[in-house]
């Protein structure tokens, strides 16, 4: 195995660990019964540039983080 292959494997492992942490951190938001509805509402607010309506609601922050 070359040094670059070892480095790439280590990098892939590190990336997977980060993704796992994000998945666990966002699990509650993703399981929300209104997740899709909130997401659609945020998309509409983005369209009309209502950033306060999106980012000043703490629930929207968790849904936004989980989606994006």
C-alpha cells in the first residue's frame, strides 16, 4: 500500500466518523413528524428571501442542519 493510499483510507475513515456524528446529532430532527412540512415551508421562505422566518425559529435550525 502506498503512502497516498494509506492517507486516503485514513481520510475516508475520518470523513465517515464525521458523517456518523452528524447523523446522530440530526436524528431527532429527521424523525420529526413535520420534518417534510417544515422543510417545504423553509424552501418557500428562501424563495421570498424571508431569512428571519427561517433562521430565527430554533426548530427550523435543526431541520435545516439535518437537511443540508
